[in-house]
C-alpha cells in the first residue's frame, strides 16, 4: 500500500513540474511589469527596502535594495518572492548597511508587505502590449506597519499609453 502512495506522490510531483515549466507559448511575447512607489519622499524618516528571495536557492540568497522614488522594481523569475519593509532611518543608520539588518528579527515587529501582482508574463502576439507600470502610493507608515495602495496602472503600447487611476480605498 505504501508503495502505491509513494508512486502516486512521485508521479504527481513530476506532472506538476512538467505543467509549470517555463515553456514560452506559441505566438506570444513577454511583457515586463514594473512596480513603483511615487511618494516615498513624503516619509523622510523611513526608507523603503525591497527584498527579493530567489527561488531555488538553498542558502536563502536575497537581493536587498533601498527603493528610490519612481524607480522600477522587478520581481524577476515567477517563483521569486518580493517583499517590502519600511525601515526607520535611525535603524538603517545604526546598522550602517543593508547586509547587517536581520530581516527575520525585524519581521517579528514590522510586518513586510507583499505585492503579488508584479510579475510579467506572456501574452498573445495580437495584443501589442509591451510592458505595464504599476504605481503604488504609501498611505501610512508606523513603527509596526506600512500601508500602501495601488494608485495607477500604465499600459505601454508601441504608439500609446493607457492610464488607469485608482482611488485611495479609505477616501472615497
């Protein structure tokens, strides 16, 4: 009985890996999604830190960066994880570099934000969309949280841009 369970489990894992492989669909092209914050400068006491955890790295390899106002941030590979922290500049100055910050320890007090809709993908060649910029605004930062909302999405086509603006969820 255990043999059948193990065999079924192995087959399911192999099928899942085949179904989720990185095969480019026919007659399609890749689009990139850029994520931006456009009001970081409104919060001078804090720095926004992006942390990309790379999928498949056993050693927990991360890319850690200070996010600048209106700077594009890319998640990269679809299985990577992107999260953001609002770090008080006093803590940042005390540690002197991003590599010295223990994000796991900070995570106990300051919950990171995860923005899931920041991954590119493939679309049909009939759609001439080239890339998407999603602009977020920071609504509030405290010592224990950061609140953001989607402010605007810009779809870039070869000869036009389509802007879609979103209102603040609490200010309707």
